[in-house]
């Protein structure tokens, strides 16, 4: 049985790997190879420690090309790095810098607000009026209700969640 590498690493080691990937300018793949861990773990650790204020910024090399709602190959010539769906699942705050197709994708937004309720602010307006999306956001963070469509801000069920 293969052991989970995440459980076999100390916090100091994870910070060291994340620092190499974010501040020293090497890609997650190179950091993964250098430290013998998965590039996905490197990316996760960078987001984890960046959100906690450990790093000043997240290197743009950690962002992949835009997620395509309809599928298809990514635009490899894109000069604007944007987070992919996996990155948003790890850090819902990244919805702010995601491309418009991701902000309008219900599943992406649901993943984002379940991780970070206030990501609702950056969702497409149609999703701010979607009761389930707003419910998930408010369940994660009651303050997210302020970003819901006006017709949902006085919803009794949502207000009960905020008050609890």
C-alpha cells in the first residue's frame, strides 16, 4: 500500500518546498522533482501558506492556462496566467482572478464558495441569484450573504444560517 506523502511531511518541509516554488521562481514540477513530491502537493502547499500570510505572493508559474468549460485544449499562447479549477478548489479566493467562464460555471463557483464563502463576490451575477450557491457560501461564511442577489438577501432560510 502506497503511503500518502502529505502525511509523511513536516510543516517545515512543506513550507520549504512552497517557498522554493513561490519565492525562488521555480515551477511546481521542478520543485516536486527537487524535493521528490507531487507537483500538485507543491501547488497546494504554496496556496496554503500564501493564504496564511507566510509568503508575500504566489508565483504566476503556479497558475495554469484557463479552464475551458466546454473542454478542448488550453490556449498555450496565453500570456495571462489564471488559476485552474483544481487551484480554486484548494483556494476559493482565487475565483477573483479566474477567467469569466470559470466565474460563470456553477460547479467551479460551488467548489470555491464551499472553501471560501466570500468568493461569492466574484461569481457571475446569475450565480449570486442561485439559492443553492448562496446557501453554500453563507453556510461557509455568513458574511457572504452581502454578495448575494438582492432578492436572496432577505431569504428567511439564509438569514437563519447567518444568525446561527
